[in-house]
C-alpha cells in the first residue's frame, strides 16, 4: 500500500546548488504532477507528465527541470536553486480519465539559504 | 486564463454548519474538486462536481452552478478535526491533460 511517496521529506540547500526531489508511485497512474505551495498562492503547477517520456510546463516552470523515463518515477530538479524556490513541493498522480481525482504525496519542504 | 477565488480564513463553532464559497472563471471548465489539507499534510480528496447541483457525502456536501461560476462546500456538525484548509480546484479541458488549477485555499478554524 505504498501509493505515492516523495523524498526527501525535508531538504536544506544553498543558492546555486542543484537539488533533485524524488517522486515514486506504485499505481501505474498515467499522469503525474509537481506542485509548489506557498502562503498566499496556494498550489501552483510546475510541470506535469501524461505518460513516460511526455512532459509539459505548468504555471511556474522557470528554474525547474523534469524527466519521466519510467511511468512510476517523476523527479523534479532545481538546476541552480534560488531563495524564491523555498517552498513545499507536492507530487501528485492520477489515472487517465477526466473525472479522476489526484492523489498527493506527503510533500518535500525545501529551504534554500 | 483562469481565476479562482475563495475566502482566506473562516472561523466556526463546533457542532455548527459552515459554508465555504468558491468562484471561478475559466474558458474550459470540466469539473470542480474540493480537497482538505491539514497543516503539514498533503491535500486529500473530498468531492467532485461536474454537473449543476448538490453532491452529498456524509457531513460534507458540495454544490455547483456552472452558469454562475460558483461552488460551495458545506460542512455540517462541525468537529474540531475539521480545522484545516479547504482547497477549491477547477479542471481545465483546453488541453488533453485536463490539469487541475487550485485556488489559494480557505483556512477553517473550528472553536469549541
């Protein structure tokens, strides 16, 4: 009953460093998403993927890179972290279909110093 | 573009009823979701509306009016554990991803 898991749970890094947040789901869901959550902004979509090797930008993609070589994994990389990327990051997945709900991972709290 | 508005904070008393409103503007509406999020935790699904009307699920109900771009979440018999943020999210069908766009959330505080 693993579902969708994110790692690490907490991460502290410095500006300019590269950091990768991991997301893994065991349901074979087609769609996977990365959101960031900040006070006053709610959840904002960074990137999403409809299937392996298919990714697309969301509302706030700048400074982030994603890949999806396998259906179950969807890592998010900050190539050169900035303080403005301090946030809580949530990965989510869902089945194909227009009324399918999102399932969220537990989140990664990232602090960029 | 899309715009989703909900109140920032609400306070209610244990045992009472509270209504959390959500208004939205989108050119490709394809359903509205409500999620609950306790502090420090992930959002969890509460309800889904795609047609006009009321969907009831235990103590929680959700209403949708597509012509008015309006939804509400009704919580009855409030319990202390209902203190959480409630997120309204709209599905956009303008592209094949049907991605979900979230409002900023309403933080509900339930007092004894």
